[in-house]
C-alpha cells in the first residue's frame, strides 16, 4: 500500500525486503553474475535466469518495461522482448544510476534492485495506478482497450520513476493521467490527447520547477514533452509516448 503520491512510501513489505536481502547475500557468496536462476524475491514478477544481449522472451520484455526510463537522450526503448544493444545500454544506465556493476547484464544484483523498487502490483515504489487514473477505475472509454491503457500507464510510471531518481529522488506529483473520452471532454482536453491512450502524465512543478522537469525528461523515454511556452501548458509539464517525437517548451529552450 502506498501512502504518498510520487513521494517516499512509509510502509514497505517486510517479506519483500527480507527476500531481497537474502538474494543479496546469495550474490555475495557467488561473487560473479552467473547463469544460476536468481532466487524468488518479489510478489510481482521474478526473473528465473540471467539475461544478456542475445536473450529473448517475455522475461526480457518485463525487464525492458522496468528500464524503459533509461534509453538515453531523445530515445525510446522498444518493448519487443529482444535483448539487443539498446536494451543492454538501458540496463547499463540503470545499473550506473543505482551504483551497481554496470556491465549491461541483468543478473541477481540488477534484479534485487528492481525487486526493491517495485510493489506487488508491478508498479514502481513511488507511483500507483490510482495516481495515473483519476478518471475511472475500469480504464475503459479511451482510445484503446482498458488493458492497453493500463499497460501503457505502467510503462509511463517506470519512466517517471527513472525521472524521479534523476531529480534526486524528490517527489513528483501527477495531476492527470489516463482519461476516458468523457473525462477528457470534461476537462477541455484535445480530441487526440495522449491521455486517451494511458501513456500521458501531467506533472506539477513541485520542488523541481517546470523547466527542470521538462529538460530532464528528454533522457527518460518521453517522445512528447510540452511545457511552459506551449499554449495552455504554463502550469504543468505534459509527458507522453506517441510514435513520433514532439517537444515544445519554448520558455525552457526546448
């Protein structure tokens, strides 16, 4: 259960923490990342093998979702289940961000950090489905199916988690996420708003400032960044993931 929105959770699962510590101890004994199956350590998803460039499968895609916020400046990581050079580079950036051995190989140390970062519903520790959907709990009525909208929101949350970490692990506040057509109309959203797809989030400035958020978001997998200087966006930063890039925040030099 999360007790804050985008901030520091006040309650953590003792079971998950104990399991993660056990995994770290086993890693210390092994000494090197090997091919042995990592121990089960999370109620959401557990990887059963070490992954590296050349691997493929649904477990690779699960990894890609969680490192989707580390694709480098202006890039977006494909969630295709194929562990290619871009995935290796994203894993390496994730490892560097958290002080792990940065070899681009996903093994026990990397999984241990991911287990510590995610809750049992697979959302990252500092964001929740409720935070990304204040429209309706069914995720229906948008431009895509409810399951797709919810899946898109999950990827967005992992990108926001990466952005939050890059900004010093200080809280990021989401004002708006998924919208059905009726919710979108009620707030005066554009007819083709990315909020209808579940992959958009409007952020308040919080302690960071709009331009700080907008500039940093360029490194964390967002194809759409709209902020101060773009019409009707002086009071928030809009981040989304359409198929092509569109960045506009002229006040911030974007």
